[in-house]
C-alpha cells in the first residue's frame, strides 16, 4: 500500500474510503477482534496518515468513536467474545 507522499498531496476518494477502517482500528478492531499484534499508533506512517486525515476541517466533528465502540461491543459483541 502506498501512502500519499507529502502533506501537500490532494486527499482522494480512496483516502476517505480507507479512513473509517483506520479510525476504528485501535478502539474497535485491535481491542475487540484482536486482529493485529500492534496498534495503529505503533505504525508511524499509518498513524501520521490517519492524523493528517483527522485534522481535515470538520472530520473530527462527525466521527463518533464512542458510538463506533458501542456498535461493536453491543449485544452481539465482537467475534470470539
């Protein structure tokens, strides 16, 4: 996977399609599904990429991480719980 080369590069539709999975990774997928050995913040390139997208005006305002966690850890719960 190739991450954008510089902060000046335009954010594309592909970046926004990847964003929901990245923003849910640590609080939901890593914890609930144990789907990786390390958290996303331990991968510096991906962590910086996510931070770059998160800092886009208006994005943090519409991301409900607590709501995402409630959805994953609700009645059905994560796989294997």
